[in-house]
C-alpha cells in the first residue's frame, strides 16, 4: 500500500477554484500542527499532507474534507443565486464528513456565516485562519478514520483464533491504519508500531505452532487419548510452510504483498515485506541506528522459523538470503557514516561473514581448493536466481560473489575486516579476535600462513586462562608456523596437560624433528611453558651449589644442559625496554652454576648445580635448560636466592658420635680448605687441655695434612681418652688448640665427652652388721659391660657378697648394684673401681666415698599392747606403748626420745617426749597412745637424739641427731592390729 | 533448558564449564568466552548507572541462530553464563533468572567448603549434580 494512496483528500468544487486556491491548499503540509487525540494518548505535532481532487474524481475510502470555492464577490449575487448553490452542495455531503465553504470576499463570508448559521465552516479565502481551519478539519477527518480503523483492527485481532481468520487479510487491514498514520509527518512511530504488532503477532503464531506440534507429538506418543489434542495450527500458517522458490532480499514487491494478503506468500516474503516497511519508516523517522539493530534478530528469528515450520529450501538458500539482507542493511547504513561503524552493524557484519563462510564452503568458493565443481556452479546459479532481479537496496555483490571465487573472497574479506575493525574500535576484543581466528582459517586456505599466524597469535592472547581454547588455537597455529616458532608451539602443545598423552607424544616427536632442522642459533623459550620451577635452594660457602626442583610437563624424558645464572650486579634498566613483548631473553650467563647434562623425567625432578671455576656472589637469576643444543628453556629473570662466596681460611669441623670419657675414643677433624687450599705436608699441632690425652697418652700431637684443593675436605682421625676430674658433671667440654701455618692465630676446636656411668652408695645395717651397696647407673644412654668391681677401704675389711663374677650388662634405665659386707670401725674412705667395656674398647671407672662413724650404738624396740584387762587393741581404746632402749655400750650422754605418730591414726595421750639418762644399759618406758581407727596401723615411730644439756656455753639444751646406722630400730615397719571400737548400746 | 553452564572467575578464566553435549564443548567454550565482552560492557555500564546494585542478572548477552547466551555476575565478580537453545521458545526470562539464582546458591556452598581453594576450578560433586539437573530440565 502506497502512502500517496492513503493521503487525506481535499476535494474542491465551485467557480472560485483556481491556481491561487490550489497553491494555497498545497501549503497545508508546510507547517506542523498539534494533534490532540482521544483515549488519553498524548498530543503530537504533526504535519498533514493532502491530495487535491476535483469533487467528481475523488477516491473513496480515504479521510476526506470537501471544499466549495465560491467566486461570488458581492452580497447581492450571493443572496440571489450563490446561497442556493452552496446549500445544495452542503446537502449533498454525507453526514460526518467535514466541509468548508471558501468565499472570495470577506463581506460575502460574513453574510454566509450568518445566513448559513455555520460560522466555523464559512471562511474568506483571504482569511489567514483558512489554512489552520483546513488542517484542523483534515486532522479531525484522519482522527475519525484512525479510530474507525483502530477499532476494526482490534476486533479482527480478537478473532484471530477463529476459523476462517487469515493473517493476510488482517495484515491488509492493519496496514491501512499504518498507512494512514504514515501520512502524518511526525507520526511515523505510530505507523511503525502497527508493523511491530504485525511482526510480533506472526512470531507468536509460529511459536504457538511449534509448541502445539511438540505437545501433540508427546500426547500421540504416550497414547493419551483421553486428553484433548491442542487445536492444530491455523490453515493460513500452512502457506508459510511451503517450499521456498525464491529468497529475495529487502524491497517492496507488489506481487509479494498480493501473495501475503491472499495467504500465498512464503515465510521469507512476509518477513522481508514487514522488515522493508519497518526500514522505510525508520529512515523516515531518521533513526538509522535501529535498522542494523533490528536486522540481526530478524535473521535469527527467520532461521528459527524456517526450522519450526519445516520449510523446504535448497541448501544454502537461507544463508544466501541472510547475507543478502545483511548486505542491503549494511548498504543502507553506509549512508550514515556513524552507523556503519556501530556495534549492531559490526555484529551484523560478523553474522554475514559466518553465513558467507558457510556458503563459500558449500559452493566451493573458498580459496585454496580446486574451485567450484560443475554441481556447485549449478547450485550457485540456482541460489543467485533465487535472489530475484536487481535488488533495490544494492547488494549486487552477492550475486557476483556467488559467480566467482575471487569476488566471493573479496566480499568476505571486506565484511570481515569491517566487522573486525569495528569490534576492535568498540573494545570488543574477544569478538574481534574470534573473528580474527576465522580470518586466519581463511588466510590459511588462501596459502598465506604468515598472515594466518598473525591472526592466530592475536587470538591466542585473547583466550589466556582458557586451556581448551588455547590448545585449540595453538594446534592450528602450529600448522602455520615454521622454524623456531613452530618448535615453541610444539613444545607448548607437548606440555599441555589437557591433551591426551598420545597426542602430546606426537607433538614431542615432531618437536625433535624440527630441532634437527633449526640452525645453530636455536631458539629461546620461556621455561614456564614447559616446566614448573618448584624451588631453588642456594648453598653458599666454599662450594657453591644450588638445589633445583622442577616439574616437567613433557611426555617423555629429556636430556638437558642445565645452568643457573648468577647476577653479580644490578640489572640494567634499559634491558627491559628493549625486550620485545612476549619474547624471553637469555640474560647474562657468564657467571653461573651448572652441571653435566641431566635427564629430566616427566614429573618432579631434583638436581644439584655446582659452581664451575670462579665463585661469584650475587642473586640467582635465571635457570636455563638447553635441549639438543638448540632449544633453550629460560626462566623469567627473578631473584631466586642469594649465593655468596665465603673467602678465607681453612675451617675445621668436628665429626663424632657421642664420645665417652674414661675410654679411648676416636673422632674426626674435617679440614675444609679455604680459598688458598692446603699445601702438601702442612703441619698442624694439636694441644689438648688437662684431663684429655691424645694418641699415645701425651697432651700434644703433630699431624701432617695432604694437599687439598680449595673447597675440598681432608679428614683426620684422632684418638683420645678423657679423664674428668670429678664425677659431678656428666658432660665435659675440652678445648683443643690447633696451631699451624694455615692460620695466623691458634684455631680453637671443642670436643664434648660424656661420663658413661655414675655410682652411688647406700649403707645397710642388720643389728651390728654393716653392708655397703654400690649402685651403678648409665648416664650415656648406651649399653656397657661392667666387670671386676672392687672396693678398697682405707681401714677395716670388706667381703663382697657372692654374686656372679661374670661381666654384667649395664643398660640405660636399669642400674646395677654390688654389695659388700663391711667390718669397719670409725669413719673411713672407700674407693670403688669397675672396668667398662664398650664395643671392645676398655676403660675403667672409679669413684671415692666417705663413710662416717656407723657402728650400731643403740637398739630401740617398741611394742603397742592393749591396756590392762583387754586382750586386743581396739580403736578409741587406750593402749600402752612399751618402749625399750638399750645401749650396746655405755655412752656418756643422755638421750632424748620423741614419739612421732601419725595424728590421723594415733592420739598420744600422755607424754610425747622425754630425756633418758643412760646410766644403765636398758630402759623400759610405757607411753599411752590411742588408735583412732581400726586396721593394721603402722607403729608410732620413736626418734632418738643425743641430748646435750645446757651448760655454761649455751643457755639452752641441744639435740644432736645420730649418724646413719648408729641407732638400730628393731621394730621398724611393724604394724599393730587394731579392732574396731566396741559399739556401746 | 540450559545446554551449557559456565562459571568464570574474577580473572575471566573459566572455573567450571559443563555442556549437555560433550561434542560441542569447544564450540560452547568459544561462545561463553566471546560473551565475556558483553559481560564486561554491561558491568561497566551498571557501574556507571547508579541503579540497583543488587541486580546481578545481566540478561541476554548474545544470541546466534541456535543459541541464546545469558549472563549473571556476583558481587565478587564471579560470572555465571547459561546457554540455552534458541529453538526453545517456551523458556521465559524468569526461568533463566531462577536458574542463575540456583546456581549462585550452589556456588556459595562450594565456596563455603573450607577445603575449596577459590583459585582452583570447581570440582564439587554437589555443584555438578545441580548443573546436570539444570541441563536436564528438572530444576
């Protein structure tokens, strides 16, 4: 439907109509006018254009106003004839239609107004309000028509699910409304809404059809006969399922519209028709930015709807159509410079590229192939023919492209580069690089691996962190590369754990092949791509070393030459700037730690690198693993640890296990040569302190050292016996002093000895007989053999109690005891000797004790018995404690006795202490005690002490305890059986 | 329902990608990766507008002939991406939102696990189970 055909109409009649009047009316559309609309819709400023028709020729069915142009200029003529004519004319006009009488002279107009009683509808042609009046009437006419059509559209839409309803007819109706609105300049958006509604309505129909299909399919399959099948899609929709015969691009085609209205159009025809209408309206509204934005969803919806409606079409036709529409839309966008580089245009471009790529593959138009086969040429011709005759919006390129591979490739590159450039410009880096990835495929087919590699490398940077994508792109990249770059790509692939082992091995073997072809410069590759540097542990000193831990991700073992650079000075700042991005540089390896070639197995590996030649102090900086002399895996420059040179003297360290005193022991002195090394035959004098004898027993020996290189060791073994002066401490440190030409001053070394055993004594008494027990325990936590114990007394004799004379084993935590019976008088000194054996090394242990006066002088006997009358002791009943004190011989002082009873068991009822004068050999005392509980109670103890009465020297009497063994308590450890108390009733 | 579900970390590297059809995994990886452009755009746009910060759903990111790609971003900049089939016209926006909310909740469970290191890919069985259910359509 043409807008020209739906313009509002102004009819004219009467003699007054002339050229002036015509030009006057033609100015109706020159100015905008406020259009107030019913139903709460906001006012709009619109311009109304109208077509002028003579009354007889006016078309019907259009919003219309009628005008009568009177030529009458004087009131008399008006009155005599003109008035009648006008009245006749007015009567001929149908009700509800606007009309206007234009009179040539103002006075006649005044007359007409009063006589016809139509003040609004009679106006002088010279009245400036004429145009406004005409516009207002036109708008009223249009408004009325719009309301009428709107109601009709709504009514029809309500009926859309009824039988016999047809989308085509409905479309024709709503288009009338759209066309009407389209005639109003400024109301195009309203017209667009009509088409959007049609678009949405159709989309909904197709959607429902797909749902109905799915539900019915399920119901049929599940034999749910009792459920009603959804009603089948409307029959008019079937026409859209018809096979495609043509796939024309955008453009208004009257045949197409006819077909649509008659339900005989194809899906693409309908979609193209609707979109073309929308596009035209958007252009009228000067909103080109919406065109590309609306185009992509359209293409996607169509692609979907073709599938849903199961439309048959030749392979490639849908793609062909999509490319054609895209090209046309892009062509339109090109007229607006800011639009062609907009995101929607780029996305559309990208979409067209994909479709074009598919077409190219289908029709054999891609580069690098044999060219299209005859079948493919036929298909291309067929597809080209389906595009119809000359498309109205440009887009001839597609027909051309279908005909020749060169034109096709040109078109493809043009589109791809436009999209790529726009994506980059708009910051859609991933989209840009993905498109670049496709371009790379294209260039690779074209036989330009160089360009392909550039695009792929770029794409690779975009997918960082996406292992699957990285590997995919890298595998493709490997196909485009040669030389060292290929080697690096293969190495990365071989080390990618996401790939299968077999695939990685293939890459690995290919890498080995490539390395053979590389020139001697080889290539430098970041170590991290293949190995993980787990740790580097530097060991400073005379022998600089570094322990390196790396994890290899390669599928097989590899022999490499390792080296670790030492950065002896601060890095130069300029180096970083000159380092091209992404390129790993091999730093300065003039100072480095290295080793023989080593084999790195897949997984964790540890190896040691040594300083070769000169030593350096500095930061460990880069690890380099050179494989096959060609490929250098270099880690990033970093501070991996500090390594230092300890320049200077020969150092000595003592190496020994636990050294035992009193036995010949061996230990090693390790001489580590300093920077100057040790000359052959260098003499070293070793002096031992008192208590330590070296070698044959002297305290000084001289040794000769062999020639020793810098950093190397010489070990000298020494034998020594330590004889610590006292047995008090178990751990003794002896300081050795070494003097030699190696050092300016004496070199001190300390050696630690442990006393192996410790002995203690205990005196035991039986009446007057005395025994001495010597307890020997280990202090060195080692097992020793003890033999030949002897005890020497300064006075008196001793007899060992017969125990086995065989050597005894002394275990840690299990002391040994030896017992002698003594026959002594007065204080004596005793010396204990025992031989020690440890690992067939013999030694001796001795120690001395002093024994005080210990002869038994007093015997004490005590006994608890029931008080008079009772036979047994009972709790809470008084008992008697009979105490007997006897002296073995007369002693010249008094004794003090004290009763020490546990207060929880015994209550002492009378005296608790007293003084005995031992003028007679035996004393008997009776003391009163009361057991507090029943059971076997320990005897109350009696303590005896010497009592020295007060004399002139001291005002208070003094108590002196007896020495051990001097008082023998016969009743020690006795218990008293106490029965429970008698319960008084 | 969903044909692919992905969780992408703060650094835009994938933490979890699962597809209904394993043969299409590469294709979906590309699609999800590509959609990150739009996620970033929307995130920076949201940052500027002083709108509702709590709205985590980003809506439709991209669409192709066959698929629609939806996005969601958590406050900690973890991105969820769900791919659905374009042919599935009955899927409503609200259902997609529901799926995202569900995904967010199981993701929170994963992160609450003290043995899970947030820099590692997600290997939780429970998470996988939920995603499988989502793809099978029994949400």
